[in-house]
């Protein structure tokens, strides 16, 4: 399954929109098609400074609203 994502590339740079391929979810996991996503101050602070050493391609953010499309 494919999805459009906003992913981290490097500290201090804007997120980059990419199409990513995802496998079906494993047991106990779900896939949500988000229709609204919030980037909070803590998210953009991490994007700006990368204090947790995110790797290229990391998808930040934890707040979203959508529909479960796979379980």
C-alpha cells in the first residue's frame, strides 16, 4: 500500500512530501488514512534541532484524525 507522507530529511530543513510504500500491518497494529494532521510546537522544534537523532525518512508528528483502512 502507498501513502503520501511528510518526512524528515535533515535538521533545520523543511519536511519533504514523498510517496512511501508500506506493508500490511502486523498483529495488533492498524493503518489510519489521516485527513487532518497537526504539527505542534514540539514537532517543529525537533524538526529544527533533531535532538533525538532522527534518521532521514522519519515521519514526525503524533496528532491526526482519520479512518482505519487496515487492521
